[in-house]
C-alpha cells in the first residue's frame, strides 16, 4: 500500500494508492473561538461556551 500526504495551500490531501481518502479542512484554523472538526469535504466548528457563529467568530463579553 502506498501512502502519501500532500500539502496544497492550507489543505492536506492524504492518498492511498493514488486515491484521495482524506482532505484535512482544519489546517487554515477557521474556528476563531473554538475547535475545528474535519469532516468529509467540510468542517464544523465546536464553539467555546461564550462563542457563536459558523466559525465561532462572535463571542460574549460578560460585564462583572
């Protein structure tokens, strides 16, 4: 079995026997205030408790 990981811009393409099996969507760090989970041809941001938005780009600032 031939395994290779190629980096193209901010995406890692993993191939096995010249067949693409995984593209890592999180290398560009799209989630501002959260954790990125790489899915098939897309990503999902898991926001911290005080963040929201598609890329967790908004957050709540609490006043004390």
